[in-house]
């Protein structure tokens, strides 16, 4: 369990992190969501020890993090960076060796990752000759080549084509399945929604919401419903507690004030004609995000 | 088994984190490999080595021409010249044979008694020389032969200097130039390499793997080793050249000062490398690196110009030999001149090592504080602050 406890950090006058606390559980994918400048990168840099917090602590299994612990982290910084003039494989082997792997094992790890990320054909090319998408894959490989125990990835999916997104997803879920806490940030809320077990939403340096994805969805569940009838749905406007958002013939989108109202609507719908569909609108992460950030 | 336990078990299969020395060495090896693969570096090193080799070859060609001049001795001159090792003497049976030897280029001159000389050259004046011998050249007076036969007067010097001033100038220039070139070249290389890591942002990945001090140490060690290897090759070739070309006297006199130069260079370069790295860490783009490294570049250039202009000024040299930034040039020159007591290089070296340690401390502080600050140039006061 990776735990961030009351972290605060300011750059001069600007408070980048304000009493930030959350946990990343082992074996769980935790999505870190927030607007630009919300504090995601600062928090991740502090976790990695690349930056020091003004206040607060980061602990792993209840112990303060040492340089040795951090050696077992896999980190992908927001600002991508590898040596442009170094060959891909050579570069990965170098990073694995900096983390203490013997040359042969480092090479084996690197080759295995390159294959999983469909990059093995470019292994002896200089990084700068790769396309941006492939450089991104190499960057992910660099974060994973030392078989990290904890993963902290800043925007791992940005700039990837759909196929690459899939292979990176697979690599990350495998890492989580092996028991590693995985924390990653993303602007692509659909990916976060699909992939994450837990969510942390940060806004203006403060945690706006945090918890399991399903619980968050439940607590922000929608009171908006969609009804499709074979007959006209104009009667809906007269039902007390119903606010029609939009309607067109037999179709209507409406909000209800209570669960009882919903049941009343359904009963009347059945009386008025044939019900084709009656569904609650799915709360998307984007909606939750807008709601908590507001 | 809980997930936390699983991850612990998985962790056991992972290797232990490498120590400071092992990590720094990895960084150093990468620095060296990158340099050795760089075409620009290989070409510039090859040019320097070729220049050193050329100096050796030219030196040996010049000294090969310096073999003793040959003379054909006729008549009584044969006895007079017997036992001379400054001349290669060929005994000729008569004046005709001697003349033939001279015309064939076998010898540089004929030495003959005045009387016999007149048989070859009718214009030669008998009795004009007190030793009764005439030296006949082919198309001009044979100066080197005349000099070998001349009797020098007694020579004394009121205020003797240990070394020839011309030689001192060249030795001083040599030390100054080699230090200046190597320190500047490798200083710029280390500065570029620091700012490259910052510009490409690879530094954040590196710092998540190893501490900032390890990274700095590795870079300084790698580049210092390269610079040091270059210095050893150049000075080695120069000394070899002196030895091969038979200038053993100079070799013997230069040897100790060259050894001191190498020792001083090692520490002096580490000091400069730490400062170059720190200065480069303060900017984010390769184009800006000059703005912060200029003061360090000055520290390299000043001793060079001082030694060029003041190599005959005892006081300036004495000060230079103790100021850590100029000691790598100043002290070896004084050792060569013989004006330094045996303990002086040691004291100066201790001063240099202390300053180097200080430069590493200050340098790593600036480096660590500035390395992750992207964008505008980091102010020195901010970089030095905690």
C-alpha cells in the first residue's frame, strides 16, 4: 500500500498541493485525474523523491520511503525523456542496470518488454529516429524494465494509437495483477473509467474525490432517465416531481426528484402504451469529474 | 497470502539496489562510451594525437640531419684530426682523391695542410692560418667543420639561469596549451552532456533511479578519465619523442615537471568538471549553456594567458603555482625552472585537492537544486539555497 499523507507543496506564492492524502492499494489500478496544473505531476514527483514536499509524508507499507525503496518504483515522468542518440535496447539495458540488474538479466527484461510493446524491430535504432508513438512505447518500457514493485505513470496513454493503448493497458493490468500498486494520471477519462479500480480526483491542489470507481459512481449516480414509448409521452410533464429535459414524440429525457417518482412514471408509462425502453443515464467519469471539480 | 505479501515475495526476486560506486561507475562508463562513439570526439582526438606524433617525427628528422659532418683528410691533417669525434674523418691518399670525395658529396669538406690545399684551390693562401690547416668547402665555406675545429674561449656566466629562456617559453606554452585545450574541450563536453539530459528530460528518469550526487559523480569521473587519458597520451608521446630523438638531456629535465603536470591536471580537471556541470545545470537549453559556463571558461583561460605573458616573471609564476585554478600550469613550469623547493608542489597540491573538494560540494548543491528546474535560467542564489 502506497500512502500519501497530508502532502503540501508550494512554488513561491503558489500552493501546488494543499494537504493531499490518498492511498494506492496493491494490485489495484488507481486513476489520477485532474485538470492542467491541478497538482498531479507535483504529487507524482514527490512520490518518486524527485521533488521534496514542504509538509507531509509518503509511505509504502507504513514505512517512510528510502532511496532503496524508490529504486523499486517504475516512473514515467510527464515530460518524456530518454537519450535521443542512444539505441533503444541499449538504453533500456542501461536503465535496468542503474536499478541493479546484472547485464544479462537486464537485457532479457528489455527484450521481453520490447516484444510485448511491439517494438522489437526497432531495438537497435536510435531513439530519435522513432516515431513519437514508438518513443512513447520506449518510454513505457524504460519505466518497467527493472520490474518495478510500484508503478507511477504520468499520462502513459497520451500520444498512443488505439493499438498501442491496448498493449500498454495490458502491460499495466498485468503489473497490477502481479500485486503492484499502479498509479497513473490521464486526461483520457474514458480510458481511466474502463481501466481503473480506484479513482483520485484532484483540483486546485486539493483532493476533490477519492475512492473505488464503483462507489464513486454510486454516490454520484444520476437522477436522469430516458424513456421510449410507442405512444406520445406528452403526459410526462404533468407528473409531479418530474422535470422533462427534452422530449420528441414517444421519447423523453427527464429528471426525477425521488425513487418513488420514478416508479410512478414507470407505472403510468405501462398504462399509456408499450414501453420500449426505460433506462437510467450512466454517470460517466466526465460527469463526476465536472461535478466534483466545480 | 495477501497481496502485500505477494508483492514482497516478488520483490525478493529483484536485485538489491546498487551502491554509490557501482551506480556512479555505470554512469561514467556510459559517458565514456558515448564520447568514444561520437565521430567529432574521435576525429578531434585523432588530430591531437597526430599533431603530437608529427612533432616526434619532425624532431627525429631534424636530429637525423645533425650527424657529424664528414671530412676528407689529406697528408698531415690526418694526424691532426685523429681522435676527433665531432667529425667523420675519411683519410684520402692524395689531393685528387680528396677532391673527388668532396665533389661526389661523400664528405662535406676537405681538411688539408696549407701547402697541399694550394694544389686543389690555387687561390688558397698558405700561412694564413696559425694551425697550418685549410678547410675547403664545395660551394661555400664549410661552417660546421670550421666550428668543430675551432678552439672555444673559456665561457662564464655571472647570474646563471637553469634553463634556456627560449626553451622555458616553449615548455610553459606547452603546459598552458595542453591544459587549456583539454580543460576547455572536456569542460564543454561535460556541460553539453548535463544540459542535454536536462533538455531531453531524461534527467527525471535518471533521478528516479539514482541520487543526484551519484549522477554528478559518474559524469565527472567519466569525462575526467577521458581527459586524463588524452593528457597521458599527449605527454607520453611528447616524452617518447624527446627520448627517441636523442634529446635525453631535455627528457631528463622535463620528466619531473611533466609528472607533476599530470597529477595536478587530474585534480584540477575534476574541480573544473564539477563547476562546468553545476553551471550547465542552471540552464534548460543547449543554446544557453554559454551564459552560465562563461565564468568557468574564464578560470581556464586566465592561467593560459598568464603563463604565455609572464613565464619569465618569477613573482607571477610563484602566485600562479599556488592559486588552485592556475596551479596545474604554474607549478610544473616552476618545477621545470628549478625555482620550486621540493615541498612546494606538495603544498600546492594539498591546496588544489581541498579546493576540488569544495568545488564538488558547491557544484553538487547547485546541480541538485537546478537540475529539475526547467524553463528560465536558475539564479545562482536560488541554486545555492537549500
